C-alpha cells in the first residue's frame, strides 16, 4: 500500500465549552479531549459515534469553524489557527462543509442560483454571467437542472436540498470537504443516490472527505479509514476493514453488535449496558470504563493513550 | 394459527386540502394477530403513520377515513363515536411516538403521566395508580424508579423518556401497542436496549405490536410478519424471513439493495429511479410503475390485485398475475 501524504493532522486537540453561571464559569462540557488523528489526501475519513461524542465539534475544528481550547490542527503541515489574511482566505477556498439538516442550512429567501453562487462571490472568483455558468455546471454535476436555478429551497425535497447543499460546498472547487451526517435526514432510496454521487464526485474532483455519521453501515460503505469516538475521545482508528472485521476496542465491538441488521437470522447479542455519561462530568480514567465488559482496575485510574496495535490500526485501551 | 386481533380492510384515508385531495391510503388490507409483532415498513410519506392514526381515530383535519373497515373484537372501530374511541385509546390500543420529548407533558411528573391512563380508564385512586405506575416503570428497566417517578421529563435522558413512554402505553395492558418509529431518534446502544425491552415486555404482557418504521434492520429484529408500504398501498406482505430472503415485489427488492452493507462496499448502491410520487395526483394503475424496471403497459392502466403467491405471501404486482 502506498501511503498518501497527510492533508489534515490533529495533535492533542481539546475543546471545552464553558457553562456560565453568575459571572463565572461553573462547569465545562468536555466536548473533545486529547484527540490525535490524521486524514490522508484523497481518502474518505469516517468519524462515527453516538450523539454528543464530539464528532461534529471535531469536524468543525478541522475547518477552523470552532477554535480548540488547546492543541494544533495542521493542514498541509501548517497550523490552521496561525493562518492570517491571504493564507486564511486561501484555506477557506480549499475547504467546505455540508451540514446535517438540509432544511435549516439553506437560506429560505435565496434562490438556488444564489445559494450555490454565494461562495463564488464571497471569494471574488466569478461574477455575473460567468458565475451563472459556473453555478449551472456544478448544479449539473450534482444532478440538478437549469430550470431549478431560480427556485427557492422550500420547493425541493430533502434529497434535492442535500444536493443543493453539496453543490454550494463544491462551487469553489475545494480540496477538503467535511460532510456532517449528510444522509441522516434522508430515506434509504435517496440516501443511496447521494452516497453514489459523493463517491463519483470524489473521483472526478479529487476530493478528500471527512464523513461524520452515527450510521455504521453508511460509514462502512463510504470510508477508507474510520475513527470511532466515545465521549470526546477517539477510541479506535484504522483502515475500514480492520475496524469492522477486527475491532479491538470493546466499545467498537459493542456498537457493531448493537446495530440492528437487516437480516432476521442475524445473531442477537447482549447490548452494552447503561448510557453515555454526561460530558460535563466525565468518568475518570478510561471514559468507557463504567460500561465496559472487560474493565480492569487500571481503567478507573488512568486514561489509555491511542497506540498503534497493528499497522495503521490505533486503539486506546489497556 | 393465532387468532386475529385487528383486521383492516380496504382502508382509504384522504386529506381534503386546498391544493386537491391527497389520497394518503389507497385501500390498505392487513391483519394483526394476537401476540405477534406486525411491521409496517416504508419511506417517508408512504402512509405508515396515517394508518396508525386511522386505527386510533385520530386522523387530523382536513383528513378523513373515507372507506374501509377496522375490525377489533367483532366491532368496526370506524363506526364508533368519539366518546367510545376515547375509552379504547390508552386501554385497548395505545401508541408510542417517535419523539418522546415532545409527547410527554413537560408540566407533569413522570409517575403521574404513567399513572394517568389507570386513573382515567380503570378508575384507580391516585395513590393506587401511582403504585401500579411504579411497578410498570420497574418492568421497563428504568434505573432507580422510585426517584424517577418524581422527576419531570426534562430531567431524563432520551432513552429513559422512551422507557417512560412505553410504561405509559402499557400501564392498562392494552391488546395492541402501536409503536411509531420507537427507536428512530436514539443512539445505537440505546436503540438495542429499547428493542430488547420491547421483546421482553411483549412476551410478558402478551401485547400485539404494530411496529411502524423505515429501518429494515429494526423490522428484521422485531417483526414476525411484515407489510411493505409504497405510496398508500401495501405492496407485499409476508413473514419476516420471506421478506428478506425471498422478496417478490420490485420495490421490496430494490429497497433492500439500496441499504449499504458489508457486501456493497466498493460497489455502486442500487438506486431507485425517480422520486416518491406526490399523492395529490398519484400515478395511475400501479403507483410504483414510473419507477419500476419491469413496468409494462398494463401497469400504468390497471391497479394490480393483491395475489397470494405462496402460503401467507401476498404481492400486489402484475408480474405475478
């Protein structure tokens, strides 16, 4: 296997959100804590986990939409939080995000031509008729037609709105796109179309994706490498097949067994007990130890580090 | 064979909007037997939830059940007055909704909300009803139920709220529990817990379940028999093994292939051409024909009959007569 150059790299990334009381911080949400990761150029990097595990916060930090409390995120080897002026603009031109809910991420008062063309105007990349031509070209790429250009978002179905959101993200011809649950609000038949389209666009436009989802089947289908998050931390990271066929972390094993499978004869095993603890007051030691079927004494005291157990397959567990 | 609990025949529900008549249900037939889980599967807008609301007599205006029969215990529910239906809802038939957050009343404690159907239907005194509510909550596996009955809904997590909803629905030991997307908003590990819980309670309480979902995984795990809905019709109805291992209707087959799975990695997913039709002016004949690979001229003209092609295997498609 040829290793691709790294496009995005995170070093010990931490994000706390303060909870404010009367004129002071009374507690903090440990949204992301001590996370290391890397994304290789041209790949699809899947980020899975349950709600509140920090996957969206991590995705936003990769695009400098949220500032980490501590830690660095490098894009092509440069810390994105040190970028200024021209370099920052260039970074914004090369990156884009598609949000989860296509019903709230599109401005209801803008026609589609403006929704898709706005990033071009913001970056001064095209105006007037050239802009309209570019908009039409990208709309055709995502399966929209020219007659859709002057319609409003409410005239479209969920699947088509997600196409519009994707067209908007791709209008500036980015290299790196973070997709936050892009198919969660869609029916399976529409989801299949969007997933096929994302794969095709990646090949055509040489894109690198970070694909955030709670749906294990979807992540398995689309990703080259996968990171599993639990309560603000990456517990396991590695090539797709290693994660799904040979999961090493008890949490990964737990969610793989728990997911309902469309096969009436599938094995039904016992689920993980309990619920995800609050991120305001996470358990000491390994975050997962209160629910872990294989916990040892050390798990309650020390936080396991993410270490490479097999080639390219990292796990944080004692 | 198990006894029939609820028989739905030729159910047609329409919504009379300013834009025209929406034919949400176009002659739906199915039977729920005692003690079974009947799964109703389909994509959004196919009429799953309208079916549930029709059974409960809760179709919101401008919607109306225009024809058909819903028979339970030898009586047609559609002929009952609102007052009689109020006695049935919550005692003989109850429902749990997708979103437990918006279906619990934020102003009442959990204990009271679970006890309320007992006070209303069984005329229990409040104290006795609360004791019974505590027992039901214990059955749903809520941790520390003595504390939880004094909590308000916002103090519980999503999984706990769904457990409380289930307790409320089961308090009067109904014959039929309608579960409308019971696990859709929950995380996988919690979803697994709720599925297991519903299995256990169904055995213990002997309740039949009408499971409404778009998730084929949940259906495969829970249902005994399954009906696949498309645009207001049940297009295929059979036991859960046949649906997954030997599906016959083109829509059922395509729907299963559209789900990403271990075997589809690296391949294109099967797409169903076109989009779900609007039901204000649905396609003539078979409502699936504009999207079907096997459509012939008859499909656009004649609505397919429901044909028995095997033991307990119904398909509504011209390919099968």
